[in-house]
C-alpha cells in the first residue's frame, strides 16, 4: 500500500459495519493472549454504541481508508479533564483502541492513525496521550515505544 492511497479522517456512520469487523479482529488477538479474560469472536463495542459515540464531544474515532474507501484501521480515543487535589490539572487524550486490518498490518496504517491522533490531541490542548497495552502483545508494545511512548505506570495482577 502506498501512503498517498491512504486517508485518515473522522469516522462516519457508514463506517460502522467495517469498524465492527475490525473490533472482532482485535478482540481475537486479545483473546489469544488472554483467553481467561476475552471471549472469542466478540466486540468491545456494538454498532449502536459506536453510533452514539460518534456524536460525543469527548470521543474521537478516526479511520484510515484506502483509495476505494475501505476502512483499513480505526482509532478510538477519549478526552479527559484531569483534576485532583494532588494532580496538575490538564487535558489528556486516552487511546482506548487501535486496530489495523490483519491483511495490511506493518504497512503504515497504524502509524498514520497515531500521527493523526497526536495532531488532534495537540489541537485540542491535550498535555499528553495515554493508552494501555496487554502484556504479551509485543508487536503493539514495540509499535508504541518506537513512536515515543514510555511506561507511565504498571497494572499488576495476581490470578486466583
């Protein structure tokens, strides 16, 4: 895939069926990593919920589309206002989910989605961008680290 054949834009309702397909793909990646947590062939969000999210002011949903308009990847992000007695007040973007179709992974689609999210976060006055990656998802960890992300905290678990 050539970079000039790829467009990153805000998602539209017409993109929802393809986003749901990609949500299933990413769920299955997670299900392989953590079958104790993820059910096979499910999705994090259903079509009606995505439709509602498209109208929210604190939600950013980006899609990467090819020259024919096929959605090759998506990025869900939420804007948060951080406040607290012991915290510096600031606006933050949290990337909730990023998926690239398995058929075009490692072709620059994820990089372009992330670049657009960074630009959007800057325009919205965000001080930082956060995200979570499941332990064992080495491709994702490497992808984010190569783009400037570093650990901020660790969530630990003890299985019983």
